[in-house]
């Protein structure tokens, strides 16, 4: 899988360029445990960061492994980007936007709603109500920001949906052994989730890419393999090309 991720690296680079060129991106993060990180215990929390963006007809999903959930990672992932960043109320994005005039934060009404769901679940704890109202008040300028541009969503749920397969998978494999392995997982999830977002059948698409990518000798040839540059019907059906003997 690590060798495969290395082969796919040129495609990831081109997908990142396309994602950063558009002016809307959604972001989220989730934990990952990596056993062999230098200077850290095996129980330490590392993170997979997810970005979902690109033009509506060319959706892009990128996963990125990092040892931390700090501002430096967000800054790295948004280097060269200008526009709207939609996320939950995580303060790292607030700090980054305060330092960069070319970024405007958009909030997530789904997160605001969940605060009030917690109030209903914990009735009798008047402190939960205060926390929910405080979150709503503090996030209000970001929450209503989606009204300024018809392309924006009311919530960050689309980004949360693409991170869900990783979260489900984590329940089974539990951890990554090394940073290289975690990075390889991020690459493979990026390719698969971007393929799915563009209407590709994952196995069929990946089989086509692994057949054609070794032949690509220029950036233009790599670009032709990106999920939104191939019509699903133009990819050969594996069942018709595997050569079943008769």
C-alpha cells in the first residue's frame, strides 16, 4: 500500500492544485493512532485532516495525515488558497483566518443544532442550555455567512460524510503502524473518495488508473486520469477484459 501511494503521488499533487484553485473548501479532522511515531508514545493521538472542495462539476476530496491538530497543519493545507473555509467552531481556523485577510470562515449549522440536541438529551442540566446558546452567539457571524454566496452550504455535513468511511474502517484496523502507512492511507482514501464523488465505480476506476498511470510520462497524461477527466462509461468493464477461459 505504501508503494502504491507513492505511485499515486503525482495524481494527489494535481488534485491539490485543483482544490486550492477554487475558492470554497470544507474541512474536518478525525483521530488516528500511529504506533511508531518518533518521540511519541503509541497511545498518542494523531490526525487525519480532510478537505472537500473543487468546482461543483469537479469535486475533490483530500485526506492528509499529521501528528497534530495544530494551526501549523491548517496553514500548510491552506497555503495558496483564498476564499471561504467552512468548518466547525474549531479555534485553529479562527486563529488562521484572523491572520489572513484572504480567508473567510463559514460555520456549520449542524454543529449548532447538535448543541441543542445535547440539551434535550440531558434535561435538567441548565448548564447545557447555556453552552448551546453561547456557541450559537459566538458562531453566529460564521453561521449566517452561507447566505452571502449561493454556492455555500448551510452546514459542513458533506465533508463529514466523506470522512465517515475512514472512521468506519478505523473501527476494524484500529491503528496505523508507521507514519508512512498513515500517509499511504490518506492517499488511497483521497483517490477513492474523489472517484466516488465524481460518479466512478471505485474498483473499476482504480484498476484503470493502475493500468494506465505507469505509462504516463507527462503531467498532461497524469491529468487525463483524474476522476473528473474520465467519463465512467469510458473505463473498460473489468468483467469484459479479464479473459475468462472457455
